[in-house]
C-alpha cells in the first residue's frame, strides 16, 4: 500500500467514523431540524483530519519517499476529496431517508452540498497553508478555527432547540431559491467546488515544490 495513504488514511477514516456515529443517531429520533447542525460539523472534522495527518507525518519522511512533490500533493488532495465526498454522500443518503418524515426537503440537499463544498475548499486551503507557512504556524490558526466553529455550532444547536424564532439556515432566501431546482443546484455547486479545489491543488503543487516551511 502507498506509504502516504497508509499513514494518512487513518486520520480521515477515524474522523469520518465519528461523524457517521453523530449523524446516524438522527435516523431514529423524533423529527427536528437536525440538518441545521450536522453539516456544520463536516468542515471541522475534515480540517481536523488534515491537521492530524500532517502532524502524523514529517517533512523528512515525505522527502525519503521515491515520489515527486506532484505525486505527494495529488495523494494528499485525493484523500481530502475522497473524505469530503464520503461526508456529502452519507448526509445526502440520510436526508433522502428522512424525506418522508418532513425533516429534510429540497433545501436540505442544497444546504448539505453547499456546506460540504465549503468544507472541501477549506480542507484544501489548510493543506496548502501547512506547506506554505509550516505546521507550527498553521496549527494555531486551524485550532482557533476549530474552536470557534464548535462554539458557533453549539450555540446554533441550543437556539434551534429552545428558541422558536431562531434563524433556520435551510429557510434562507438564497437556499430556497436554489431549492426550486435542487438537483441542478447540487450539480452546479459540486462543479464549482471541485473547480476551486482543482485550482488549489495546482497551487499546492507549486507551493510544495518551492517551499520548505515544514522543515
């Protein structure tokens, strides 16, 4: 097995399994706006996986491998893309499973896709940032982001449970407009996210080849 995949895949799989456990329990509970909260954890888990993966490896280890910087970037970005796709697919399947109960609807599909697209781009930015500025610098930045995101998500969860007039993200005007043609909106959002991700991967190749910030 490829050594990069062997050492990095554990972090992506473990965070995905934890996330799946959080999501899976909502298949059997009384309907409430669970999809307001669950997708918000996706960028957090993916960024944490990127950071954990980089901390579990070293610049020296990657330099010892008989692969080019381009190959390293493609493997790393392939892991990010694969993980983001798994998060998105799982949430879409659960949303469709809860469709008849009224918990999810067309706007939910757009909302899940939008958040996962954001998570995909964020994960790619974290990876490029680590290569450009070094692990010691980006660890603090990512840690602050993770902390703020968790606090915001917890506050939003409490608001949904205890305040009837709390903003429901899936009811925002823009999402409702996109939900008029949900599957078209999903395809467009996926395409845009992948296009930005591809651009960041090309940038990552140049940064990885020219920067030794990880030393």
